[in-house]
C-alpha cells in the first residue's frame, strides 16, 4: 500500500495518505467525480484513487469507500473542518481501564507480571494513542527496555518501578486532557519563533543564552553520577532547564505571548531525543519533565543542531568564561550589553534514578 500511495502521489498527482492498509485524504467538498463501477459520485481525488486501484487490480468494495466532513480513521474521529483528531470517550475509557489492569497490585508487595505478548499489546495500544497524544511518547521508554531482547511471547515478565512510573505519567496527562488533538503546522520556520535560545553543557556547568533579550544563565551541574556518556546527559538536561526557565519568564511577564520556541544545541544525541521524544530510560525523566512544561504552557518546541564553533556564548557560559560570552554578544549586539544570571545551584528538575 505504501508503493500504491507513492504511485498515486507521484505519478497521478492524487494526494493520498496511507496507514497500513487505510488510505485517506482531504479536499474541498464540492469537487466531485462520478465513479461508474459503484454508480455514484465521490470526491475527485477519491474517485481517481479508485480508478488507479482498478488499473493496478487492487481489490476494494463499496462499503469501505466512505467520505464526509467527519470520519472515523483508525479509531479516531477526524474532523477536516476543525482540523482535529478526537479519541471517542468509549475508546479512552477502554484504554485507561487496560492500563489499570496491566499495573494491578503494583502498590502491594506482589509485583504484577504478564506474558510478553501482553507487554507488546500495551505498547501497540499506546503507540496508537499517540495520534492524539503525540507528546506522551516517553511513556514507552521503560516498557521497551523491559521487553528488549525477549522473544518467548508466553514468558512472564515483571513490571518494574520505571514502567509503572511512565504509565502513571501517561495516565495523569490523559486524565487532564479532553482527548482532542488539534492539527497544526509543526514545520514552522525558525524565524517565526517567539523565543530563540542556545544551550550548551560542559563538565563544569550549563549555559543558556537568550540573544533577543540579551540575557544569559549559568548553572552548576547537579551532584549526581550521570549515566555513561555524561556530556550527552548534561546537554539534554540543559535543554530541559532552558524550557523551565522560559516558562518562568513567560509567567513573570504575562504581556509576552510565548507559543513557539526554538532551542539550538550542538549535541547530536540531544537533537535526536527531542525530535523523536524517544530515549533510553536513563534520559527519559528529562524528556518527561520537558513535556510537562510543553503541555502546561501550550508551547511548541523545535530543538535544532548548531555547529559547536557557532555556539560561542552558550559554550562560554557553561565554562564560566563570562568575559568571552560578553565580548561575543556585545560584538553582535552593540548597545545591548549581556546580562548574566549565575545560578550556582543545579536545575530543580527531576533526574534519572
């Protein structure tokens, strides 16, 4: 079906999206075309897709050729006019009940355990729900780690504290959500960001630079033993700290509307985990804390890569080279001297454990 969709998009110029074996699209409702085989009119793109299927001898049937202003697509109500994905209440209730059953007895001395195939079912169920709750992907970090390398689908697997915490975090956000995901452009230009920040970490500290307001922050590292790849952990922690600081600033100055945030990092691993919202368990609390801020403030975030040699100010701040940071900023923004706020205590956000 992926190949058929490619033919439709590239060779026939008929836009079509595919999810496993479901095809769907959207167009203006009054552009209709008569399709002879079923003796009725369909939206033009849908009729053209049916004709392509006929040419390729792809089987289809009348009952499944539906269209309208609101459709159920892979279990979600999709409204093309309000641009929303909505999880029906019955599906939401079923999902939460399934998670409750999965973690039953966790608070007692007896740890719950299930066959491996049940773990995989829960993972598939949550992946399906991410169409409405895309920011909640970190909920699967410990579960994936728990089943990694296991192949006997009948073997019993214990639920550990990490899995339980992640699922509780997922449940708490779902309980506070209306189950509606508004489709909006995530591919906005960095020039459209309300806040642009630069982050960097060294083995001496964290540096955060907000050039538009001529402000820099510094922090000592938390007193922990980081997981392997310490600098990666601190680079990711710096991005999370940056989000918390931006949220604090937005709350202190209610006149400033913050919606879109661009954060630059020179660490490729940090870029990847924030782009995918997937990370190993040692880094997952950083992602969860960041998502908490995004949801609470309705922020949109893009974390992008910048070469280290261009991340001069944030790098200098992380190394407590304030003279270098000030000189670099003042050279680019004369008349707006850089103010540096040294936070000698580490970021007050959750860490791994």
